[in-house]
RNA sequence: GCCGAAGUGGCGGAAUUGGUAGACGCGCACGACUCAAAAUCGUGUAUCGCAAGAUGUGAGAGUUCGAUUCUCUCCUUCGGCACCA
């Protein structure tokens, strides 16, 4: 008390209040749009203003951005560091329901409290940029963005079953569900079919994934997003269904024999077991349709199992035939069909006069069964749109395709074949295992089950299973110890396209309806789930992949010259005779190199060898000679197959007890693909079975409707009259932009109705409106947007928060967001929701040319949690919440700031300890006391201090840039410790210290700055520069090692070269002791660090 | 199961183009100041050992003159995804 007069006492309450008022009065932190300066946009994830207020964990990120933004200001940047409120959402609404008050009121109160808490910590926010997502002036633009998405087809209505939380009484997005439970309340989510608005985020899946690579974000967040998007590349492959039909194929004008795809189609269909008749028509060069129809009817019987296919003029014949039938056929396929003489070439226009073009379409329609119309988009003979005309008379489905040759004149027309047979499309990432597909599995929701209802023998059993599966919720369906259930669709079989084998079709709930095609091929030998299923239901298991690294390698030669057998045995080969013409050598894969070099020697002695497809198979032929160096490997392979090498491989590894192997490897038992690697087989087999490479994502479209009150109304109007006028548009009319915002009305009851309608539906005066298009009676959409809507674009509004013409001015957006937000800080909990949604919206706005950069947040940092003193998450439930107001009151805002930054690495979680905080308080008080030394004369100048100052200034700058605040503060403490040892501090050094301290402890720095006689705010000062020539001291103490162990220390000066340093070292008494009697083999000198003697 | 991050004193943590492990802070011990206490200041503080010295960064191996840092195998903790074909 005697030493410290009252005025000298560090009174944090007084000082902090004083400077907070000063900053506010002088508008120190006002952001300007001065575009001559470089900009730095520093952003915090804005809080949801809950009733509980902030706890000490919340400000951790805000303190970091505050330090960072102050540092940027001092380095000449124009800084935007705003704050606002994400205030829509369930807690406010639930509070409103309970207390029967408008949530607006609670939100206002909470914001006021939050703001007062933040202001006490001394942040440099420019409050003139404050925003609130529940302000109609703000959500006007949220609605506007929604409308732009609607216009582009990215917002659509859907009736698909969605996740419904029975407790929150609202639909949820996929992202809101964790382990089948509602993320918010932990209730088990159920599937509920209902009308909802959905945003097509999947259109952006590829870009959302790719652009992650260039972001300066924590790897873990990027990885989470990659997992969430879940891209997988695979193949879509069609499996024919084995229903056998009688096909009647009718060719067109002149298109007989080889000029047409029909012979090929006939062969393909016959291969699949169908009966096919393809008659050659009479007078093909001068056709008479009536005559041809009669000809066919005389020759061929039609029944309910017949499929009639007509190509070109053959389609006209088909129509004539159908007119005359007594009973309907199965299916009519018209390929490049026509019903009027509309040929483009003159010769064929004769047809107009050759025959009658009048048809009894009622009769035809009755007899046609299922109708399929195929049109070539590049048809040179008949005009486009003919299929549509036919459809108008016959019904059925039109497919507009690109034929192999115009007018379907290719000799091979796969698309036609596809429409002839019924198929199941599957998605697989392992097309290499296709030969091992022994059954198919459909999801219970698969449409095919309904289509084949009449042909499934056990349809009752199937329907029962499907019904049960649909009732199950996500948890029941996926968890349950993963026990497999399922039912076979009896009477139906699929055909494995690789080998034509019939395989059973099952329905099982382990196949999900909304991923891939909702159907899979099951390869039990190489997939765990299929394996479990096959074991349970006793389905065949066929091994087709062998692990490459453990594979025995096969080696076939015709005969071995003398001595060679011995050579091969030496490298571990076993030799057996093969067939009646050669021998097989088997050897472990790891010996491949040695065997190969023996093979090389054989080659030189006049034998020839080749390697099949890079698999570790070595095959030598004596009689056939193929020189691989002359590019004859293909020929050699063909020869190999001819002499049965591929077959030999099939026999080689037959295992009566197949085992599960899910890895990739070398193909076996896969026909001509045997011996090649999985990687090569995937595209090759896909092509072989006419599948196509396809990409699937796990990401689902964003369910955007909430059946709750407290959210942005979706700006859509439903009009029945418009729906009648234009059925395709379904009467969905967007609210005209001039009528935005659609303001959330006041209601009597905020409680959700539970019926899937929002409480807004009850307000007749609000719901009933005039249709903006036709003026008729219409109704407003009553769903609201999810909480994530407002936060998906808020960083844009901060830039120009009061603009009532646009969401923000173009020029300001260009300046502040030319490369996105520079620094974004928040918690990891937003990895797969806010951060994906915001990227999606930003990319959409980028496509609209609203923003310049394709990504919103260039750099992202995640703050670690602050846990309660019991190491649990701070929560009212545990009673471990610490209110920053208390800490600020008792220890001061600056102490809180230093402590939170010094607790540990920024991204790591740390346990709160009020005891530990005392260190930060002491540090601040030590600096306070240091002020008394300023200007006092020092006895002698300390050159080391100069070095330390320069080093510290450099380090702090780098550390702030890297968010390494804990080490920055440590460096400040080291500097302070050394200054305490000085008798006096020069005013210049003092000013430097205060300036590097200012971002961390702004109140303290301002106070001491003012005391030192400066008038302007310290935050307007420039960051001190360091002298890079003064970073290393002239003298250094280095370690001396003997054989890598530290044995002593010596003092050297920096200019000394190695020999000088060695000289000092060997004269050192302690070192000497370790070198006596030893011979120094080598010395290693690391400049300024250490010297090592190797003895 | 797949992917990612991490494991260092009593505690929070520091140190990476491979170069003195434990900076800085908390705590603790002793001392100074005081009638006394608090505050403050000083000294010490990885482990074993009186010492010389030995050991030591989750475990084990390897590369190297030298490894917390690089390679391999394994263990533990945390996070993401998960019947996703």
C-alpha cells in the first residue's frame, strides 16, 4: 500500500469501462468502404441468442478474431469484423409456446443480453453492420434467394417420404438426423410421406466436393464434407429378367437381311431363350402393307405372350395386324414407327398411293398391350415428332434416342434390345466381380415388385415383407445387429449378363431405396453383406477374385529343357504336368521377380514368354513365337486363350469352400477376363456387358420445409386455376419480387399442428390471397424455412446491411468478397450443415453472378471447446457453466482474453480453471508495474534485449497469422520477464511493447499508451517493424555431443567456422574427458546449434 | 469396418527442412519482506541416483553421427462416415 499509491493501482473495472466508452464514442472501429486499402474480412460464426446467455466458451473464437482483426488493422488493412444474430429456430419458438408470447419479444430480450455480454469483453465489432436473420428487412433477401432457386429449378416440391421428428413435429433434412435420431431432441425419427419443398443441392455435389481441395480449411472438416457428399464411382449394369416371350420382328421397306439390326436382335433374343420369328416379307422393294399383314397373320399365331416389333414400315404392318387380332398381345414396340406417309425422300412418298393410311386405333389400342415407341433423334427418313403423334393415338411411352445409325439402320442397335426385354438396373462399384453375381436384391420400395405383381408366385409373402420393411424406422432397419432378412421373388429370375446364367431375385431391406438404383447385384464371395445374406439363405457363393499379393502364380510351358526344372525349383516353384502338352509351374507371388528373370534367360535361349495383362502370370510357348518387343502381345494373348490358358486358370484355384474376400485382386473364373486386375476389369467388364460408368453421391437433396412457426415463410402461392391451365406447373406461383418480404404474421397459437401443416395454415386472412398470375383465389404456402436458411448467406449481408434494393451492392460485394471471406472462425459442429449449405448457396449466387468468388470462406479455423472444470461440456444440466460477466467483473476482460488464448492451441479443447487464470492476471499486472521503469536510466545497454525485442515482434506477427496465440503470449511473457530485470526501459521500447500487446489486451494497452503521453488510440497505430539484421545474437552457447549424446556446452561466436568451434570444444575440460582414448571418426557441426563428435 | 486427428513432467502445454526434449504458465518446495497472513520478489522443480551417471516424448522395431519429428507394425483416445452396393 505504501509502495503503490492509489492512482497506480491496476483497476480493471475502471480502465475497461473507460476505453469501451471511448471506442464507442469515437467510432474507432467503424468500417469504411475505402477501396484504396487492402481489405480483410474477418468473420465469426454468429450466435443463436438463447435465453441462457453466453458462457466463457463462446467468446473463445471471438477473442481470436478480435486479436486477428486488430492485428490486421495495425498492418494497414481495411477490416470488416461484424457481428449479428441467427435468431430463427426452435428454442425461441418453444419458449413462445410455453409462455404464449411472440418469439420476437424473447429474441429481442436475448439479443440485448448477448450484446451487453460481448461489449464487456471489448471486441472491435462495428455494430453499424449488425444483422438479425428474423428481421423482415433481412429475410426479404433470404426469400429472394429462394425464389431465384425456384426459377432455376433448384427448389421443387416433393412427396417422397422424409424424416419426421415426432417430438419437434416437423420434417427434417438428412443433415438434421444423427444415428436415426433427431439431432435437436434425440427422438427416433420416422419416415413420413408428405409434401415438402426441397433444394437440389445434389446438382452441386460434384463442385462442392472438388472445390474443397483448394480451401485453406482444417483437413478434418474437409474430410467430413467429403464423407458427407460420399461420391462413389461405379457402373450401372442391366440384368435381363428371364420372362420368355415370343417375339415377332417385322422389317421395313428394303430393310431385309444384313442391312438391318433385326438379325442381330434375333440372335440376341434367342440367346436369352426367347422364341423369335422374323419373317422375310413379300415384295420388300414394292411393299403392300395389307399383303404383308395377311402374310404374317397366315404364318404366325399371336397370343398374350407375344411381343410384336415393327421397324419403320414394319410398324405400319404391325398396326394392320393388330387391327385384325381377336385377343391382345403382350407388347407392341414400334422402332422409328410412323402412321402417315411423311417420308423425307421422294421415292418413298410413293407409299402414299400404294396403301391406305387409315387405321382403327381403338381396336389397335385394345390389342397392343404395353406400347413402346422409339424415335431416333437424327432420323433422316421420317420427321421427328412422329412418335408423339403415335402416342396420342396409342398411349404408351415414347423414348427419343440416338440410334447407332440414322433411322435405326445400324446392324447392332443395343437401345432397341434394351426395350425388348425387361431389365433390372443395378449400381455397383465392383463390376470386376460381375461373374460372381449369384443373385439380385431389390429394395422393398423397388417399383418392379409392383410391376410384376401378377407374375410373382409368392406375391402375398413378398407384400407382407415389403409392408413390414416400410413400417420400420431407420434404426430398426439399419441397426438390429445387422441380421439379414429377405424374401425371394419366386417365378422371376434374372440373367447374369456375363455368362447367361439364371439367378434368383430377392427383396431385402438391406438394400436402400434411395441410393444407387435401389437394386444390387449380390456377389457373396466378395461383399460382406451379400456373404451374410447368402449364408443365411443358402445361396450359391462363387469366388471370382483372388488376392494378388498372396496369389500363387501360374506358369505354363510346353516342356522344360534339361536343367531348367531344377532352376525353377530353386525359386520355390512346384512343377506339375498340365493337360497332355505342357507343364505348370506354380510359385508364390513374391518370387515373381526371380521367376521373371529366369524367364528372361529362357527367352534368350530361344523360348518366348509373355505376361498376361500385368497379372503375375508368366506363360511361355515353344511353338508359337510372339515378340512382345514388336507389339505382339495381343496376338500372344489370343494364342494363350486358344490353347486353353484361361481355362487352366479357372481350374487352377477351384476352392470347394469359398471364403469371403472383399479386397481387389486378380480375376479368376471370369472367362476372358481371368488373370487381369480388378482395376482393369472394372471398365472392361462394364463395357463388355454394355453397362455405363456412373457416379453416385450419398448427399441427398436438402429438405427445406419446416412445419413450424418461427422461420422465414416460403414465398410461394398455390393457385388451383393456374394448375388447371398448366398442369405441368401444378399451380405453383412465386410471390412477385416486389411483394417481398412475405412477413411472418402474428398467430394466436405458436404450437405445431402435428398434422404436417404449419401453424400458419390456421390464419385465413394471411393464407388466402389473390393469385399474382391469374387474379383468382389462391393460398399461400404455409411451410417455413429451416434455421439454416438465414445463416447460409448472412456474411453477404454484413457487407451492406441496410441496402433495400439488393441483398448487397455489387461493388461492395466485389471489394469485400473478391476472394471470399478471408478468415472464418467457429466450431466444428457446423462441418456438415452450415458449411455445406452456405457453400451451396454461395455457388448458386456465384452462378447468378451476384458474387465474384466461387467459394465463400477462403480460410477456416475451428476453435476447440472450453469444457467445464469437471471436463464435461459446459451445460446448465451439469451446473458447470461459467458466465464471462463474472470473470470480467472479478479479473477483467483483458485477463479473460489472455487466459482463453493461453489455455492451449486454439483448435484444441481445454478445461476451464479459474485457478490457472491467475497466471494471466499476474502477467497483466507485471506489465502494469513495468510502466514505472519507463524513461529511467539503465546502468548499461543490454544488447541481448535488442535481439529479444526484434525476435518477439517477428514471432508475435507470425503467430497471430497462424492463430498460435498461446505461443505468442508465451513470447510476450518472456519479453516481460526480461524487461523486469532491467533497471529502466526506453520510451521507444515501451511503445513497441504496448503496440504488440494491443491486440491481446486492448484496454490495458490504451491506458498505458495514454499514460505514456500519446493522444490517439493505439489501435490506429502501425504494427512495429523488426530489424532482420538483429534477430540472432553474436554469441551463442551450443551443445557438444559425443556419439549423439550431449556431454557439454561451449560458448562460440557466430562467425566461427567449424574448425574454430571444434578447437574450442576439444579444449573444454568436460569434453576432453569424453574424448580421451577415442579416435574421432567424424564431426558434425550444425551452425549455431550443436557440434557432434563421432568416435 | 472405412477415413481423419492426436498420445510429451503433478497439470495446461512448448519444440518438426531430423540438431541441447520439457519454453511459457499453473501447482509444489524453500527463502526474502511481514508481528502474522495475503500480495510481491528470489531460488529450485522429468525420473532413478549421495554422486559420477543412467533412463526418458503411448509400445515395439527400423533408417541416421543424431529421431518427439522420418518408415513399418501394434495399442489407446477423440472426431467424421457407415447394410451407401
